[in-house]
């Protein structure tokens, strides 16, 4: 299978980060128009934090920093733990996307593109 470039992965992470922050804003507006429930507040904070972590990962990857592997792992584990904590079960999407990103990043590390 083909390894994506650092620039492509960085762009995908940036887009994902923007979507995460937008999702957090949608929960904020939902809470403002109806009522802030613990679920809305939790989803708002979680999505915003995940979006910010994705933007951080995009920046780290753009600069070729190896620590991006840890940031992506933390995002993946955080999404899985949060889904369980909220009673939503296994988050297969987080597992598949996280595993794919970690595999791509590890391949870039092995090629010497991450320091």
C-alpha cells in the first residue's frame, strides 16, 4: 500500500481539526438555543479538544516532528475512552482512522522524514 506524503497527511489532519472545532461550535450553539446538558457540554469540550489536537498534530507533522505519533495515539485513545465513558460503545471509526494514521506516520518515520 502507498504511503501518503507528509504534506498530504498534514492537510488531512488540518481539515479534521477544523471539522472538530466546528463540531464543538455546533454543540455550543445547540446548548445556547436549547439547554446545556452534561452530554452537550461533554461533546462540545471533547470535539473542540480533539480538533485542537489534530491542528497541533498537523503543525508537528508539517515540521517533521516525530512526537506527532504520540499526539495521534493520544487522540485515538481519548476518542475510544470518551465513547466508552459516554456509553456509546466501541468507536470503530477512531480505531480505524487512528491505526491508519499511526501506520502512515510510522512509515514516514522509517523513511527518515520525521525527526
